[in-house]
């Protein structure tokens, strides 16, 4: 078993330094040793990004470093994680799909982070869900309109920054205002939302990892109570 705290701490420095070669090599070594792609993402990349996001909010790192870190992770995702998942769907670690459905997923307004969202989107697709990825910095109204237009069953909202949490809540309030809240299951994820916030905003579920997102979506589509 990997000491993920040590691995993630080292990975933070690689990301902030923009050392894509060593970041890729680390991912390749761990996958070759038996770590699953999602295991690596959830044990290393996700906590590393959370730490960088925390440092950004406390002004210990700045926007150029955030952008550089995101670029390195995107390269790791494209060259190591995504190919590994696509070549071996069983490595996703998700439960066997039940009733499949359509998921409309977005990083909410004010947040440009998309690495975690992209991972969730990929693994949902591998497990047989239709995914409409709206990208980043998406206003609540656009999210709801896209879900209506595409006939989504589930709306997935992501945010790394706590300052963007109100926009998650606005999605549910916008649905309430239109009288169609019951048409969609709303799930939230990313570093910012907590289980307590999930209940307060009126969402249906909170997922901390990509594998949890697959499990939750399967439960929703098969009518299992969350």
C-alpha cells in the first residue's frame, strides 16, 4: 500500500515546479506497480490539487503557479491516466452499471478547475453513462438550460474553490424557481463542498471521488435510496 500522504506532498512540488516529466514518470511507475488509474488520481492528484488550492486561497501560491500545476496534471491525465482507463475499463474501480442515464456535468461559475471534473466525466463514460460536459465557469442558468435541452437525468456540479459554493446552491434554487427540481438528481463534488453544505443546498448526494460518482449515479438510475 502506498503512503499517499508522502506521495501527494512530493507531487505538490512537482506540479508547482511544472516538472511534467517527473510527474508523468511517477504516475507510470505507480501504475506499473499495480495502482489503478483512479487509485492514483484519488490518492495523489486529488489531494495535491486540494493542497495547491488551499495555498492559492491563503495567497501562498498565485495564479501562474495554479495554471502551471493544472497544465501538468492535464498532461498526466492525457498521457497516462486516460489511456490506462480506456485500455482497461475494469480499472475504473466503479460498480457494474445498473440503469444507465445522462449526466450533465460542469464546474460552476467562478471556478476554472477541471481536472477532477474531467476524471469523473471519463469514468462515467467508461461505465456506460452519457455525459454532457459543459466545461468550467458555467453559470447556474446555463447548467439548468443544458440539462433541460439534453434530457439529463443527473446534474453534476464541481468546485475546488469555496468562494464558488453559492453558485452550486443557485442551481438548485433556479430549478426550484422553475418548478422542475424533481426532474433531476443533483450531485456535487470537488474539494469545496462538504456533506453538510450538500444537505444545506438541497442536493441529493455528495461524492468525494470519481469511483463514488459512478456508484452514486448507478444508485440514482436504479432507484436505490442514497
